C-alpha cells in the first residue's frame, strides 16, 4: 500500500496538531453567533480544544489497553467491521468538511482583505492547488513542513497580540457573560466539530507517529499549547472590540491594531500576518485533506492514497466554487451536529473497547490459570 | 553537523525572504493620486461635496519645490459617486492607502448624514478604519486651502505633526473611526472629536503677495485663532473638541474645556494651567501619568466618585515663593480649581447629553449579563447622573520647582 505515511516524531506531530487546532479554533469557530450573549469565546474556544483533548486521551487510553495500533482498528475491535466502516466514513467526511471550512474561510479572507478587485474563483484556484500539492506528498511531508513553520507561526501570533497592546481596554470584555455559562459550555461542545477531527486523524495515523504512545504525547503537547494561544488571542480580541462590534466583524484578529491612535512601524503588518496565517491554514488544510484520503484508502483497501487526495482536492475545489454562488446546506449541518456525531460514537467506542479489553484480559487470565 | 547546516540555510532563506517583497508588475507613482485627507461638506446638487487633499508625487518641479499638495473636489450621493466624478477630470487613480484623516463639516456632523457617509465599505477603497476623524467649523474645502503652503511641502507630515503636537499639549482628543463606531454601536460612551478651524486673519499666500504689492495689510479681528491674534503659520488649525451624543454632534468645547475633559477621560498627557492671586501668577505644567480611579454606584441616578492624581511642575512664578507656599496654599488652590473645572465640564457635557467623560465604560463593568446591561439603558440614566471629583496634585520635583533655572 502506498499511503505516503512515512515516520515522524513527537515534535512534528505536536506542531501539526498545534497548527491545525489554532487555525480551526481562531478562524473556523469565530462567527457572529459566538458573541450573541457577550464575549465568552476566550473560554468556549479553548474549551472546544480541551474537550477534544479529553476524547483524544480517552481513545488513546482505550487503544493502549486493547493493544490496537490505530483508531480504525480500535473501532473494529469495539463495534465490529460494519459499524467500524460507518465510523470511518464519518471521520472521512468530517476531516473533509474541516478542510473545506478552513480553506473556505481563508479564500474569503484573502479575497476580501487583499485581492478585492479579483473574483473569488481565481483566489480559490490560487489556494486549493497548494493544499492538494502538500497533501499529495503525504503525512511525513505535511508534518515536517509543520515542524518548520510551527514555532515561527506561534511566535508571530504572539507578537501580533503584543503589538497593539496599547489599544487593549479591560472594560470591553464586560458585561461578562456570567449568567450564560450554559451557553458558553454549549458553544464549547458545538465547537468540537472543528477540533476533534484533527486529534482523531492523529490517532488514525498512529503508526506514522511511531505508535500510540508517541501520538498521544504529540497530541497532548500540541493541544495544550493551542489552548494557551487561542485563549490569549480571544482575550486580546475581547479587549480590543466589544461584543456588539464583534457581532458585525469579519476576522477580528486581523483588525487588532485598528484601535491604536498613534501609528507605529507595526501598524501595517496586518497583511503580512494574514499571509503567515495562510501558511498555517495551508498546512492544516493539507493535513485534513490527506487525513480524509488516508482513512478512506486504509479502510477500503485502496493501494495508493494519492489519487484519493487529488479526488478529494477536486471535490473541495468544486464545493468552494459552488459555495461561492450558494450556501451549501450540508456543511451547515456538519457545523450544527458535527460535535454530536463525533463525541457520542467515539466516546462509546472508547468505553466499549475499555470494557471489552478488561473482560478479555480477565478471560485470558482465567484461561491461563485453567 | 548536517542539522546545523539545514538550520543555517533556513535562517538565511528567511533573511533573504523580505527581498522578494515588491510589486509584481511595473507600477508608477504617476498612475496614482494619494489622498491624504477626505473632507465632507454639504453638497448643492448632491448630498455631499467631497474634497480630496492629495500629495504631489514624483519628480515634478512642483512636487520638489512648490506647494506639495492640491485639492480635488466633487459632489456625490456617497464617496464612490464622488470618486467617479473626480476620476473624470484627473489623469490618475485616487488611492486611499495613505489616507490618515476624514474631515466632516459641522453641518454634516449635526445631521444623520455623517453616519450615512461613514457606512461605506472601507475595505473596498483600501481605506484604513483607523483613520482619524476631525470636525471642521465651516467647510472642509476652505480648511484644506488653509493647510496648503509652499513653505512646507509635505502636507501629510505637516498635518500629522500639527495634530500630534496639539494632542500632547492636551488641547485636542484623538479619535479614530473605529472608536467612533464602538461608541455609536455599543452605547457605552460618546466620542469627543477634535475641531478644525480657520483663522481668516492670516492671509493666504496669494493674498500675501497682493498685500505686499499694494503695501497694505488687512486683518479681521473676528476670525482669529480662537479669539487670540496670531500672525504667520497656517490658516487652518485644530483646537478644542466636538462632543457627540451618539452619532450626532451635540456641542463644542474650547481648548481649556478639552484639557479638563481629557483629564477626566484619562487621556491627558501634558498641559499648562496657571493660577493668579495677589502675590503673583504661577503657571504649572500638569502631567497625568496615572489613570483616574472611578467608583460607580448605579441606580436610577448613577453616581461616580472620580479620583485623579496629577503631577505638577512650576514653569512660571512671578511671586518668587511658590515652592514655599505650595503645601499651605497653592496645592489646595490648584486642586480646588481643577475640581471646580471638572464639575463644570461634566455639567456641560451632561447638558449636551454626551457621555464624553466615558463613565459608561465603568458602568458596564457592574453587569453580569448583556440583557441586564441593555435593560439598564445607560444613556437614559446618564441624564440623572451625578459625579464627585477629587484631585490630588503632587509637586513633581521640589528642587526643580524652587530653582527654576
């Protein structure tokens, strides 16, 4: 089988997970509805990553206890082949949907903020082939690119939060949504549709990560760093814009320096930062696209992942083009119910695998004694 | 070793990366007219008469030596209309990437047309939303004419320096479009925007030449720099502030009132205050380095207790014993004067229904939900608000103050 998986270490995995989670949380989850009851996104967005981390640890624990080498094997072990097929298809679809959400967001951003005079289609044609090209080269290539850029992107994000520090005012975070903890928790749960797939894909490619243990460490490091970065970015956004402004704002992270009165050398860095974030989105998009192709090939015994990646890329291109003309309902359904589709079956899979492996161990011990 | 080489190569590539920045195709400065300031007046045929102040670019003799700016004016129902009309008569494209200021006439600012005008897509023009706002008494077209001068060709630098200098002296607030939008959208406070004026007693350059030829000078005592005679320099100047009630101009404050307003807002940096008694006049340089401490109690009539800590340096002492009298007399006198002024300006703003001192910022911090804050209707309650000001002035350096030179 030519799955282009290769072998990477913890650093590559952590960088890849970090880039994917930060990109998805900051750019996919950031929609006007998130600010309806005040600004609690500095809790709900990192909360979505935290919930993904909890599920990830649960699944990694179940894989270790049951001795399964990757997530696909764990699903077969827990529910059998038939349900395993359905869950694999679900991961495939959600990984593809996340690639779509991220690339769609960035094509709109680049179009609206940089190439306004062009139509959206050339911008899509400019971005999507790069995503396909990176994904085509496989997991090792994506992870190594992530390692090259991970630290640079993280530092740039931190700097972009530090430059406009003079414009931050604590009162803009108020009124604190203290009466809406339930809404914040619900937002965090709903947001897992964008954070869980990245973590699940890592477990699917556990062999390429040199085993479950290595994948687990990489996932934990990446997720913890992402929680910190996303919380810091959302607090910075909250201290720059009130919730009423955020309800009507497209990509507030891009506009952090607008409240500065005195211009500085860093005043016009926003476009440069946008292209840095675009690099992150290209890596994350390629990871999701490759992940979808990988799960499909691995599950249904396709021998080469590359045609699957190209096919997924072309479908992505078509979806983005169609979405430009008309909103695709299917993606809205994923946005709304994706978290339920992920949390319930995969938590159940982990629980069943843990119980099953426990009984099998017990049975094994009894057989040994007998 | 190989790892180090790879890292070094990567770092070298990163260092070289900025060299790749530039234009993809041939771009000539002559193809663009860089708009430094947009001025919006009431139109005659259309809704607005929009003026564009442009910087002259390139190698032209005028750009090198003459007045480095010129004005293009066009009427339109919105900015895009006016740009279309302006483009008909100019051999270049208007470019807004360097626009730093939007000037609005007081007539526009007093009507709903200001909001209507500012609701354009700034992205569509590459116009930054951090652009500063100025309200002009009279018309912006006249104000622009007062800004052009052959002696100081770089109009962008001139205008910005003028603005910054005044702001550092505590005579004008600085408000950009995003802050205005925040104030209008969130309803937590009202903005104070600097006011641009014209000193008609200062002759224009063409007038000056005529006067020299005719050997006579005419001055108009009515139109001076805020009532004070001035000669030389630019006709246009920025002085005082325009306070808003939501999105409408509510009234004007002079430079002294603006100083007091900035003190209460916590945006005051340096400024001068002088007090006189029977022993002489003492002028102080006042500095606000600590933000005001505000305690709010809410209810039907909100009440604020504001405590300010200021630092003072004696700049002029005709009595000769200011330092010796500081603790016993001058400190209390200065503090009482500032408290009295704060109360007066607060009442003035309240009368205009403008929360220019931004008490709403502190009020909203006491609510635990958006609904409760909305239901409270801050601007309605503000009408009944009372404030209590407390000021402590500390002498910055007693040795410097007692030994001025």
